C-alpha cells in the first residue's frame, strides 16, 4: 500500500523536521499569527491586569519541539505532533472556565505562567514560530481538504454496542488525524481504547465506510466497520469482527450500533492486566459459541472484504512509530 522509506531516508526526514522545529523563536503570547503556514488570526483576548493574557499565537511544548500548538482564535486551536508523520487535532477555549476542549471531548484547564501557559496543570507551552510541517492539511485558500473532512467525522469518543452471547459496550476514543494515507488518498486516524492502547482507523471512499482496528489484546484483534450518520452523532449501520490470534481464524460480522458520547471520556480502567485478559478471553469464547449457533457458518462476501481491509489496517498499525504517538494520544485521554 505504501512505499516504505529506507532507514537513511527516514533519518533525513527526521533531521529536516527537527531542524525546522528546533529553530522556534520566542515571541509575546499576545501577538497575532503571521507566518505563511496558517491564516492570520486576530488577538481576541485582553489583559485583565491579573497576569492573564490572550493565548492567541503559536506555541511549542517545553522540552519537546515536536509537539506544538497554533492558537489562531479561541474557537480554532490546532495542535500537532511532528515525527515520521504529522498528527493533528483541534480544540477550542472557553475563558469562562479557562478550559481547552479538544474535538474528541477531552479537556484541560489553561493557566498563565509568565509568558508561557500550562495545560492540564502539567504541560508547559512556550511561545514559538511554527512551520508548515505542523499544519500540512489545509490549502492556501479558504477551502478545506476533503479527505481531512472525511477523517475528522470519525474523531470523537465512541460507544460501540454489539451482541455475541452477551451484549458488549466498547469505548474507542479517536483523537488525531495522520498525514499517512491509504491507497485511495484518505488519511489514517489514531486513538486509544479504554486501557490507553493505540488504535487505528480510516475511511474508504469506494464503500463509504469508516473502520477502527484494536490489536491490544493478547488473544484477539477487534475490528469495527461502520457508516456514520449525516449528523455525525452515531452510525446508520455497523459490524463487529474478531480475529483469533491462536487459531488464525476470522469470524463473521455481528451487527453493531454506535453513538458518540460528548463530554469527558472515560478514564483508564482501574483493573489489572489479568482482568483485561479475562474480559478478552470471554469475548473470544463467546465468539466461538456465537459462530457455532449460526445456521450458516460460511463467511459471506462482506465478511471476506472486511478481512481484506482488516489486513491492510493491521500492516499500517504494526509499522506505526508508536512511542511518540502513544504519549501524544494519552495526553487527550487523560486531560
């Protein structure tokens, strides 16, 4: 699906991106955005006399030049992680409660700290000048990238519900869009499952379906395929699939419903690894039982197409640069 870069090519890309970002220059947090990589923003905040200033401007995470924020206005804030690929998300700010809310529903409180600001009581951002590597998705006109729109519709905190023997609720949190693309030019999206493990999704133009892959369990991989409704609040139809790692078996699809849950996402489950394994083992056992109860055990054409798509996502997820991305994704889930 993709031409894999050589080790030397990856190293060259990394050096170029690092050089761009490490050259960030300090500037006042009350200044307007002015570089060519983004549209001009107007300073919408005022100095209250208490040390709180407008945050409109460009920022970089203290001690980590790969993690930046373009605060164009309080209603449009763009964050990015620049590594092998750029990953991006949006947020908005409310001065009434000093809260920065990301588009997936997670949030953090913003406090001033001299010429810097602190997000979520832990992450410090300092003034900077950003380059186009941080914002590669938007055109130079006012038009929005169509593929970016497709990807953004899946961003959010989902509740997927399906029945094997028992009825299950899964809560994937899709947070960011990656510059990495599918063969039909759509962007991949990344997020976390309930235990904070990395998951991958995308959109397929030919079918009009979105999908999400979760490979975090030791015994099974879980794959969700669905069509989002016109209001982006849920789905019109969807299917849940399992791949059994020990038997190398792909199961048939089970009907799934879904909706987006707005507000603060669920925190990480307060259960140990043994409990997670027990849950996934039960899902595996129920899938075997549910398949045995079906009158026709043969996989349909739809099931086989889903398996082909699953294998494509699996290849991409396995080749993702997971360490920096995991930290970026967890910053959304824990805010």
